[in-house]
C-alpha cells in the first residue's frame, strides 16, 4: 500500500489554489484574474474604458503599470469559485443592458477558460457615459 504525504504549503496573500497534482500545487494570484477581467471587459464593443482610469492611467497601463484599474475591479474568491464586480465607462448612444450583458459574458468566458475556476457572478456597474470624438469630427 502506497502511503501519501500531505505536502506543506505556504500561504501567498492573494493567491488561490486552483489545482493540485502529484507534482505540487498550482496557484493563480488574484492580480492575474483582475488582468483577465480588465482585458475581457475592454474588448467588448461599446466599452470605452474601465471607470476611474483617465487618459493618464490608460497610458500607464500601456507601458505596463499593473495597478491601473484596481479601483474599478473587485474580485471575491471562495475555493474554486470567483465573483467579479467591474465598473466601466460605456459609449453614449449604445444599448446599455446589451453592452453590460456582453461584458458579463466576456468576463465569465475568459476567466473560466484561462483559470478553470467557476465564475459565480459578474456585476457590471456602468459608472459613466463617454463620447468618443474622432479627429475628423473636430
């Protein structure tokens, strides 16, 4: 009979256990989930940006500042389940419930696909309506 030993694990703040194998634990930090949420939300047509991230923050995000958007994303992890709240600015003139539902679907799909976790809910808060002005309209 093969005896199995329980491995000693070190708690990493913000990290969650998502899977175990004979080789050891696999942990995904909540910052990684926030990054997935950010990219999924911003990829939806009609979403201008995450709320509270003015142009300076958007430039900082492009150059790799990972703390940008933290105030617009809230993540709650319980075991293998994750719930998300995201605040977005949406373009003026679009159907808000449709865009918000698309944000929910995109976040749920991407987080589940990339982490293997179950997304229990995605709350979308439309914080502001933005207008996009193009140079040719000015």
